[in-house]
């Protein structure tokens, strides 16, 4: 099998999908496995209660009112077990879950307990206990703990060009970056924030931007599927998510390709008009669901050796705010998908939703350290040893034991 | 170069002998293109810089409270940087 020489297009520098492929999980290979691991970072803080709802919790409906997703909602939520149900926008993840190829961890959080996106993302991606100046991510450091791949000299090292990568994959292990041909357009969220800023500071710019948004909406509406009306831009977003994730999977599926990759999706900071059932968040979850399906398809036979981890910097407030959205919170969900998982279950030490059970009286209380989940995958899937996980990958995390039993292969 | 063209002020080729107009109307018309470029640029460099530091070193002395908050509350560094590029204080200098 000859090395695939990436084309200029594939090597265009940008913050697309990133892989480090000079290092391979040799120990796992010695067992006859060839594991793949893809990390998807959701930037902006996913509302875990809107993605996976505790429909069996007696306090659920009272907490979210008509924004609560339920089994008899329109559309009805997808049942996971007797207590949890998945947002109806995620039928593919539900199918994977039923097939034992998805695990959902609820009420999970990083060690970060403040409410800044930048700092929260730093903690999530650096793997450190608190924010600070760091330039390496836990995924990259995990790779360097694996044995260097002898075949990776020369040509592959020359691909170590990705200076612009999500923090989680930045570090000493060389990375290759690939960029979708079409970068996503300026998001509706960025436009909304900018318009809000102009309205308060500069009427002329505000008018100019309003005209632009109006035109853009009309242009997009022309191509919209009439039977399934979506917010403007939803189709473009779905296409972008699916192309990014599907291409990442194609690289990972190659016999000589990289084995670990990461990508980031923006737009989850739903302070206003969250659209849990139909609308913004439902569209985002649908696009994420499409991305997972694209990975499964592109992986083909290697899907059974794959784990995809979907993580976010923190959760959102348990209650809906005054602008039909949710604000920065604490615990949320982590989604795992892939044929290598011993899936089909929700892992949660459920903290409850009564006011006294909420973190600071407002957020879902974290009962699982996200690092335990990630350490469990890194140990049992890629065979990174526990001492390295506790010191180099997630420094000072020895008390946080790797979660056991996530993989079919223990 | 391509960015210059998109911005409506092609290098060496002003549309009138007296140069690019100084009044603001034509510049406002290019807002959409500048937004796309700001967005693109922010996605390319936004991961590597701390927008709060960039803000302090550039716009801070003349920035409004609203601009400062919009940047601090952005959901990601690239978004913060795009907002910084598009801030009224940046657009009108």
C-alpha cells in the first residue's frame, strides 16, 4: 500500500480537521486491533438537557415547561431507556445506540467551574485542571505517549504543517490539516451578535447589516426544501458538518492513514431563541447527527474499530431564561459513538433536578468527571497507560480513575 | 490582493482619477464582503490568539462598553476576533 500524497487542496492551511499521524497505537495493534479515535469539540456549550432529556425525572416538565422535550412531544423524543430520551433531531445516533454502538454520559463536566467560553474551552482541550497559558492539547499528548510509528518518517513528517489547529490536537506530535473546500458562511449567531452591537452603537452600520441579512435570507429561502422548513442556513450547516466529519473519517479509514483526529463545530451558545424542538438547537443537533452518520458511512468496515467522542466546554442553565434560551451552566452530556463501544446505555449518576440538587441552585450538578470518560477511552481503546494518563495527558488527575467498561475490548 | 479586490478598493486601480472616495456610503456597501473576509481571517488565525489581548492592544482605548462585552462574551476565539474586526470602532477608523 503506497502512501497517499495529499493534494494541495487537502493541505490548505486552516482550522479544519486535524490529524496527527506520526504516532500509532502500537500496543493495540499488537492485540490485532487497529483502533480509530475522532474527537468532535462543540464550541459554545451544548445544552445537555435539550440533547438528552431526563424524561423520567418528576421535576423535568416543571423545570423546562413547554421547552421540555418529551416522549409525547411533537416530534416525540426518542426513548433511550426508562429514564432518558434523545432529541428527535438525532435519529442516526438513536439507531447507533440501539445497535450498541453509542453510549451517552450525562451530568458530566470538566473540572472548570466558571463561565467563560475561552477558559472553559482551554480546560476542555488542554486537559489541565484550570485555565492558563498552554499550547498543547490532551489528544496530542496522548499520541506522543504511544510508540512512534517507524513508517512515519520523511513524507509524513513533512505534513506537520498545522499551526492552526484546535488546541486539543496541538502539541509535539506532528499534525496534518485538511480544510473543506467551502468554509462555513458567517454564522447566524455571529450575525445576530454583530447586529446587536451595531444597533447599540452605530445606526448606519446597523442598517447596512440588516439589508445584508435580509438579502441573504431571501437568497437561501429559494433553495429550501418546502416540506421541511428550516431556519436560514440550516442546509449549509448540515452540508458543512457532514463534509468535515465524513472526510475526517475517510482519512482515518485508510489502511496507511492517521488513527486519531479532531474537529470543532461552532454555534452552540444558545442564549436566545434556543429552538430545542424546532429551530436553532434542533438544527444543530440534526447537523451533528448527520455528521455522525457520515462518519459511520465513510468508515465502512473500520467503523467496528472506531470511537467518536463529542464533547463541549460546559453545559447550560437548567431553567430557560427570559429570552427563550439558556445561559452558561456546568454539567452536560458527552456523546460516544462507534462500533468499538460496548454501547446502548446511558451512563449517569443522576443528580436530580430539584432546586436543592442543582449546582449553585441553577445548573445540572456534575457527578461525572469528563476526564474519567476520556481516560477510559484512551486506556481501553488506544492503550495509553494509566500512569501516563494521570501525569502527562491529564496532569494531576490520578484521583480521577478511567471509566471502565466503555469498550467491547476491555 | 484578492481581498483588496473584494473589499472594493483594488490595488493601484481606483475607479476615479482622484482616488477612492472618502465619503462613507461606498464603504458601507462593502460591509457584506468585509464581513465574509473578517470571518475567514478569524477562522484562520482565531484559534491561536487571545482576542482579549488583541482587543487590549488595539481597540481598547476607543472602544465602547458594548464592543468590549460583545468580544468577551463570544462563544469562541474566532467569533470574538470576527466581532473585533467588524466592530464599529474598527470599521470607521
